[in-house]
C-alpha cells in the first residue's frame, strides 16, 4: 500500500501535517503502508498535474483542494482552500468523510490531530510537542517579535531550515524524523546543523537588508527584495524593526514566481481591520485572515509592484 502525501512545502505546519498524517494513517488505517511525499508551492498558474496522484491512496494536507477522483484524503485550514467553484462543489458533494476542512484551526497539524482522535480514536502523545509548536508557528502565537526573530527554540531553528532550504529533499527527511523524534533531536542532526549555520547567517543579513529597504507609512511597512533571491525571509522581521506597524506588504521575486506577501503584526497595538486572504483573493492569491500572498509569473516584477502599491493604499485606510 503506497500513500502519496502532497503537503505545503517549506512550511513548518506543512511538514508537521505530513508527519502527523502519516503516523495517523499507519497507526489507525493502513498499518505497514509506505509513504511518499510531494511538496506543493503556490504558483501563478495553479493546477494539479494528475500524475501527482500516483498512490493507492492520495492525500493533500495544509494545501488547496483538488477536484481529482484519485484524491482520497484532504485536510486544510486556509480560508482560501478552493481554486475554483467546481473544486468547492466537488468537496461539498464528498461523502467519504475523509476530506476535511476547518478554517478555525490555527494549524493544520492540530486539525488532523483533533479529527484523528475524535473520529478514529487515534492518539500520538509523543507528538504533542510537534502539534503545540505547529500552532505557535502557523498561528504566530509568539510572545513578541523578538521571540519570533531570534530563533531561540529548536522549533524555530528547524523552521528556518524548512523555510529557507532549497528543494524538498531535506524537508522530506524532516517529515520522516518528525514522526519519531523530538524537535531538539532533529535540530541536532549533523545534516540540519550544516544547513542551519549558513542560513542563520543569511537570516541575520536579511534583517539588515529589510531594514535598509523598508519604508513605513500610516502603519504599513513596504519593501521589495528584487535582486536578493530572498523569498524565504522570516515574516516577523518587519514587526521586529517596526513594532508599531500594523501591516507589511512585500514583493519578492524567485525563479518560479514573483510573490507578494501581505501580513499583519501579531503584536500590533491596534487590531487589524482588513481580511488579508480576501484582499489577496481579489488578485488571484489567498491565505488566512491575518496573512496572505499572491503569486505572479516569474519576471512580472512591475505588475507585482503595481498591485502591491494598491494593497498598501487600501491597508492605510
Ligand atoms: Mn498551515
């Protein structure tokens, strides 16, 4: 029995969701199953290649729904969960009980853990720490911006490696380790240590780069990272640098997309009034109420800058 798991790549909650889901399936549904992982990234031209669904069972976790009859499991908690009305309709018609959606969960990992326990009686007490950290990281539940940027805990160090490493190989190994080992043990792996040291250096540089490029007006921080190949920057840096800001809008080009990120300050003195997923959906993107993103084709820097400027104006009001 081969289980294909499509997960949100370069995201702590995406990796933790894939890990928890695998433990759940092996523990409660298909003992002895073999798991293969495919990291998914948001792109401008989004569609699922049918060849992705090559398992006896095929799952998507922490990523958009796909209207493909070979999809047998789906767990997501993003406000923007459907690419098309047909996808949403297909989901509504599902009677398998294995396609599950709840945007009230702060992390997809905690959603999978709750459903696995309630409906299948599956528990994994040794993964409680993993679940707890998925909520902290995906739900931005840090005490302050300093805790989010200074990377004191093993979970934060691992997040840096997951978010900033190139390719999916290391994330796949992390998904394997997350099923059986503590976060501290994973971070102590020589392979993770070797990746972490230069990425941490880059993280420190990125704070200076953002400091040099960011401007703040009326509570909105804006910067673009054209020329820096720095898409995986820590999204709390702007609030570390501008503690009184409410929103951040950034443009970051990479090889496979030009990305606009829109975020809100979790420690803002003022409660954000805009739903960022809804704003991003208007431009073909999506996300959560407090953080969203839009992907344009590679090379569409000017278009992305124009849209970003519109969003900055909207958020200032
Ligand atoms: Mn998530």
